C-alpha cells in the first residue's frame, strides 16, 4: 500500500458505501465505498477490452443484494459517486501517472459507452419496475373477480357451521367431501368470468376448462384454506386424507405452506394457470393440439406472466422479485404432485368431473 493510501485510510468513519449501500469506513479512489466495490472498480479500470452492456437499458438499481448482476450499471455508478483511477497506480512520475490514469478512465468509459452500440435482447423494458394504468386495472379486475366468485364467504360459513357442532360430529367425511366439491366449483367460476377468457371462442374456453381445472381450483382452494388454517384441524385433516390419500394431502399442505403471503400474487398465479397450454401429469393429452387459436391463448398467458413479474418488481426489490417468481414455479410443481397423487382415488376424479359439468351447465345457461 502506498503512502497516499495509508494517509487516506487513517481517518475512519462509520458510513455506507456510496455505490451499493454496504457498511463502509474508508475512502477508496475518491469516494467512501466498501472493499467489494473498491476491488470491483480497480479490476474493471485495469481491463482493456470486453465492452460492457446492460440488459435493462442502464436502469439497474445497484444495492448490496444485486451489485454483482450488472457490471455496466455498477461501474457507471462508481464514476457517478466520484471514484477516479488517479489513485489506483503505485508511485510513478507525475506525468506518466496522469497519462496512465487518463488512459484507464477513458478505456473504462469507452467500455461503458460502447455497450449502447451493441444490439441486445431486452426481456424487460426500461420501465421494468412500473405498471401502467391499464396494467393496474388488470390486476384490480383479477383480484376483484377472485374475491367476488371464489366462494371465500362459503369457506368462512362452513368453518362457522362446523364449529357449532359437537366435537365428534365436526368435519366428517361427507361434509368435507361436499365442501371441496362446492368450493372448487366456485373457484372455477372466477376464470369463467375473466374477460380475457371470455374473449376466446367457446371451443377454446371448453378445452381450457377440461385441461386446467385441477390447477386453477387447486391453487385457488389452497389460497383460501391457507387463510382459514383448516388443515390445522385434525378432524378436517383426517377426512381429507380419507378422500384424497395421505401423499396427496401432504403435497397439498406443502403447497399451502409455500404460497406467497401476498394474496394478489397467488390470484395472479391462478390466472396464469387458467391459460396453461401444456400438461405435466400423465392423465391428459397436450392442450395446445386441441385449441383452435393457441396463439391467442399463449399471448394472454404471457401477458399475465409479465404482469405478475412487474407487480413483484414494483412491490419488492429485484432479488426478492426473482425469489418470489421462482417460488411460484415451486408451487406449481407441488400442485402437480398433489394432483398426480389425488388421481389415484376415484373420489377426486368424480369431483373434477362435477366441477366441469357444473361450469359447463352454468356457461350454457348464461349463454
């Protein structure tokens, strides 16, 4: 370490890194930064090639959690907070040192600026963390539709009615079986009332109904049972195991425990599943082959996928948004496991057929 570095680091102060926000004490290269950003800046200043680029149009928010994601934006922020290459080199002649510093800075800036000339596939637009008025309206409509038709009031009333019964008479097999059939039918109506669903042809709506009903009703019911904690009741739990088999219930309980605590995210997940064009169980054929306009269905599902991602970015930081989105995928596979296990019983298949028949009857009657 040269004399300048020693003198500069004799004065310490409790502060935060100007680049990423981590705890910092010393000034390195012209700004108070942490050791990680110090090393990062030096390493990139000394590089002579490899142009940098940002996949998000240079709008990354650099913090302690995501500072390693985008070199372009992190280096740009280093310069913005006052870091300079003048203090990087060891003892040299003043003239040579200044020339080296100027050259290093110019090289680093060129690597940043050159990125704008490189065409990139930008999966998220510049306003990645924003939602338009139309998108907020879409979210509001989905949440409102779910709250209106999902039958949560029915779930609450069921719990209250059971609580009035003698302990030995609560949550018997027949009442729990009827409960699941009724609440699954109510949840499915949420998607029958969806405006994007109604924009499809009757044939495609019917096809999606037959191929996604297990997923939409499963996640929808899981969300409501999570709120009332019914599976914490031993009598309800035992009856559910008799109906669906213990492995199916175990997977379903894991799904409930894994659901995002933000109920709006779960409702958006249900909307995505209602337009699913592929199946992952061994009990049904590919959906896409039976759709008359598969492009329209995929476009709607992609729109919902983008919507939930933007919602997560708006409410949470980038790291948490990624983790929560990944968690939705985990929930899907847990739901898939539960469905595969439940289909080993005739009762579950009868419930699904009952939901389909009730939904088709309702659609025909309203039509």
